[in-house]
C-alpha cells in the first residue's frame, strides 16, 4: 500500500531469525519475508541483546500520519479531543451540547500538551463549532423574541 507515493513499511528491512524454523536467517524486505536465507551467525557475531529476533513495527498501527487509518480512526488521540470533536459536531444541531464542546475542547488542548498525544485539531474544531453553534442558537433565540 502506498500513501502519497511513499510505500508504507511494516518493519525495518533486514536479516532476522527465520520464522520458518530453519535455524538460519531470512531477509525481511519491509513488507514480507523473501526467499533469501543465510546461515545463522556464530555466537560472537550474534545480534546485540536489545535487537529483536523478528521484525517489529516501528510505530503503532494508525499513529503514523502517512498511514490512511490515522485519518479515519481516532488512534493516538486523547479521549477529550475525540469527545470535543463529536460534541462540537452534534452541538451544531443540538444547542445544549455547544458549551460542553467548548469545555471538552479546552480540556483536550491541555491534555494533549501534557501527554504529547495527537488530537489538537479535533479539540480546536470542538471549540470553534461550540462557539459557532452557541452564537447561531443565541441569534435564533433573540431574533424569535424580537419578532
């Protein structure tokens, strides 16, 4: 799968212990195991203790902005930012939710800064949608009373 012309790698390419159990090494090209095998290295040339014996994904699923799932699923975001986004969206139709969208948006910005997680965009959306919804509903109520 590619995103923006760049291939998405599951793990770093390299030589790893053969998962087929041959006792040797097999080359992983970043996507799949290849047919290239090599004998196991001697004990002196073994991988350092902190190197995994199998490919490990470099980033959790959906947390890389180049991964399309990053933009579809709320992975790596604070729960407050997710709530702020939905409250802001629904607050455009259901007026009493607008102040909650603003509150959750501010809370999400603070938590995002503290934890370093993503979600600032959803938090800002919640704040803006909350203010727009509040202003719209306030205008509708005032115009109905003045008529």
